[in-house]
C-alpha cells in the first residue's frame, strides 16, 4: 500500500512538473487552437519523448556529459533558433489579413513537424535539463534508498504517466475550446504565444552569453 501511494505521488509530481507555462505548453496550446487535437498531441508526444530521454540520462548517470560547456552551448543555440523561428512564425501568422490564410499558414508551417518540434523544444532547453536534474536527481536518490531497482523504475515511470496525462489534457482542452473562441481571440492567443516563445529565445541568448563569459573567465 505504501508503494502504491508513492507511485501515485510521482504521477502527481509529473503533472505538477508539466503544468507551468513554458515553451512546450505554449506550443501545444497554439497548435490545438489552429491545427487541432492531433497536432497538439504530437507536439506533446515529442516533448514527452525528449523528457524520457532526459530521465534515462539522469537514471544512468550521464550528468557529467550535460555539464560539458560545448554540449550546453550547442543546446542553447538549437533552442534559440527553434524558439525564435516558432515565435516569429506565430507573430506573422497572427497578422495575416485573410482569416482563411491565418489558419492555412499555421497548418502549412506547422502541420508536418509537430512531433519533431516538441522533441527539440524538450531536449534543447538547458534550463529544463538542469531543472530535471535537480528535481528528478534528488527524487531518484530517495527512491533507490527506499526501494529496489524495479521499484524505483516503476515510480520513475509514474512521472512519465503524469507528463502524458497533462499532455493529453492540454491538447483536448485547447482543441475543443477553440469552438468557443472568435477569430480575433485566436489571433490574439497566437500573437501572445509568439511573443512568449520569442521571449524565451531572447532569455536563452542571455543565458548563453553568461555561459560563454563564465567559460572564458575559467580559461
């Protein structure tokens, strides 16, 4: 019974970790509003795949690899390019004059690469990586002290279940809520999502600058 409560605790932890608004949730909401449930869900599944890889990396102790300056710089650059392009694309689409073109542009630009976009947003976010290492790394140590290898794996899987549940909930909510929204409101959401995504890209530039400055001082 105690293990069951622990397992449920980690499912709730997964939901709690996925809930805060960030680049992933913004992209899922935007796709749900403009492209429908499956496109939003695929973005979330791509992000979930990236999270699984990160968790496996932590589980098998590759923390030192993520600490390499060259790896962090590469992830920041990929994150800047990806989030910057998504942000600019969203802002441009929001200002399309033709309502039909507004929806069509979103589907053309984003319809084919939803899963890959979610995956890259997940793995190319160093801040998210450090967050996972801090939260899951500490939890994993506690799990392995309290349970067997199989038990700690199952509880870790509970986090994945929580992430999946939040993903499918957000995709459903954004898809079905668009029926209640006017075109102007959807444009506003798309524009604000674009601004936020571009803002995350700018913050990555700042963090990259600090990382490079720190690395040069250490040389």
